[in-house]
């Protein structure tokens, strides 16, 4: 049985400005990569006990398997491995649960093309919600990103304190999923 983390996952209409500001959920991939994804694509944040993800044969190595969440099949992927980072199985993990950000496609056409309507992004940690103006997202130079990361990168954001947060595109992740 999953345990939802206590993160507010609805858009706060009072704090959303009239400009191009959007809310993003911030999360971490080991060892120190900060990422975020648009809050509008997030269905849930889950803790999934190890062993509850059922492997599926003949899938790419970054597809960990499937998980039954409230009667729906969620395809669980190792986001770090998909993006070219260290695979989950090679990391020293001390937790007894996977942390997963469950997303749905914003583009309705992707629902019929992929293996399912929900994908769980297995991540190291889930942090908080960030408010970012989309015009503050920068495109990195091609030499600064890996070929694995490039198709999923929406841009990066430099916070006022100098911290850099990479923004990933959920629809690009859905497009990479094995087809039905």
C-alpha cells in the first residue's frame, strides 16, 4: 500500500500571477542534480516499498516495471538512468521505499500512443514547490548537456541564490515510453 507524501499538489490560484509564472515540483536525483517539472502534470507523489514494482520483460533498462496504484497501472521509470545519470540499481540506497512523482501527459494525443496514462518517475528525493516565470528558463548550450538529457530538457532556471534547477518536460518522457 502506498503512502502519499504530504505535498500540496494543486495550483494555488491566489499566488499565480497574471504573467507567465508557473508552479513546478522540485526533486533531486543523486548525487546532486536538482530538477523540476510542471505541477500541472503531476497526479501524485508516492512512497513505494521496495519489491512492489513488478518488472516487465523486454523493456528498456530504464523501465523498472509497473505498480498498481488505486487500481491503475503506473509505469515506473528510473528517471536518472533515462536522463543519462547513474542508474537506480547502482546507487547506494538506505531508504526502504522508492520515491516517485506520478505524472500524466498534458498532450491528450500521447495517452493513446504510450503504454499507459500514468508514469512514475523514481527520484532520490522530493523537495518542494517552486514558482518560476517561464521567461526565466534558459536554454543551455548544446556542449553543456548530454545527448541522453537533451530530448527531455525544457531548460534550466537560476534562482536568486545562484542555485541551478533543470526543468524536464513530462510530455517528452511520455513520448519516449515504449509504444503499445
